[in-house]
C-alpha cells in the first residue's frame, strides 16, 4: 500500500509533473540500454516528447506523418525484424483511425509493439469532442493479446515502461495531456496484472485509474471528514490483465465498490471490474465516468468545470458514493 498521507503532508508538498515528458525521458533512457528499441510517430513527436529519442538516436525514430494506419503497420514490420517498437501519437488517432491494423498486424501475430498514446479523455480540452478519446480502453482491452495500462503520474509512467520493455507482446499505455499530481515515489514498484491500494478504508472501495486518482483521493477526504465514510482508494493501473484477487479482497473487506474513470462507462474500468464481481463476488458497483455521450470543447482553465459537468469532479464522486451507500440500506 502507498502511504499517501505521509507522501503529502501539506498542500505545499504536492507536486505536479508531465506524463509525456516522463515518456520521452524514459524512451531515451531505455534506448540507451537496449539498442533494439525503435519509435514510430505521426507528426506528434514534439507533443509526445519522442523527439528527444530522435535527437539521441536519429536512425531509430521514424516520423511517418499523419498516416496512423501506416504508422501501426511500420511498427509491426519493425517488430517482425526483431525490434521493440514504440508507436505513439494521440489517442484519438490510435486506436481511433487504425483498429484494423492494430488487430490484424499487431495483436493477431502477437508482435512486440508498445502503443503509447497521449491526449486521452476529456482533459484534452480545447480540441473538443473529435479529439477527446473516451472509447479507447473499451476498444483495446477487447483485443486478444493486448494488455492495457493507464498510469496515474509521471513516476508510474517511467516504472511501467521499464517493466513492459522486457515483456514480449503488445501493450496499450494511455497517457493524459495535462500535468498530473505525483502520487508515487521513486521507490514505488508496479506489476502487470496488479493494482495498488493508495489509501486504506473500511466502508467502500474506490477503484480509479489515470487522472482520476487525484480526484478520488480528494473525494475520499471529503467523505471521511463530512460524512464519516471511510474510503479505500485503489489505483487500478493495470486494466488488462486486471487484479481479480484485489477486487475480491476489497469486496469482502469493504462491501460495495465505485469505479472512477475519464472514459465512457461502457466497456472501461467499471465494466472490467463488474465482469469480475459478477462471476466471483457479486456486489453493488457504481460506475462513475462519462455516461455514453461525447465531450465538448473547453479552454484549459475550464477543464475542472468540464470534468464537473461530466460527473468526474471530487464533488460529483462524493455525491455518487453517498447515493450508493444509501441504496445499500434499502
């Protein structure tokens, strides 16, 4: 368990960092250790920070332009040639514009391609609904052989990349555009197929991923202070494979569950957890996320208001948890 309270003694101790920069730096570090690592981008090498890798290893970065289906096919070809391929652009474009190539060129032959995307969820902001990818977890976890990871901060990005570079086969790693609160320390460890209890509690388990970890922690503080509801907060960074043992344990120890994700409630984290509970530990599961609708444009300074409108703010999480606890008593 991560002792979140000790890591964040005061508000002034909270640090924010950029997942994309962590990705770019990690790619350079891994590339220095593994000469078979290559990266394929689609005119987003500045935004995804993979340009750093190209500056260090100019013969190992391939910018193919705005041609995402081709990007995926090239990454697959490089993997067939023995490379560990990193394929990167915005989540709206991968998987948004090339599901057929991902399915047939990467997943079916089970190739060593690591798809790392950014700008997922509503927090893309000004780009609006066309670029706010809220279906990708559902799409990617449905593909055989694909593993799906959603890091919560820059440190978990670095740690997870260090893990998956040694694990053969395809991965989908979902990053966010804005800087996020640092949840973990450099000593933290991560494991494929596991989740992490960040904050313990007895009354309900809040399963979150990515940008929603911070919101869940804030909501848990309010629920304890104002409503005497003790929340266990879990970072379910590995959505596929998922930690069935931890879900079972939390169900037995805290009863009902809530899931919080910057994604459509259909097919995402909430659906993945509900699939587990329906088979091995039936319980109430309140899915908190985007309720089967498209996003909308918002200026960067309006992102918090946008998340509130779509039910993803700490205040909205508090309302949902209170409603769930009331429904248990009926």
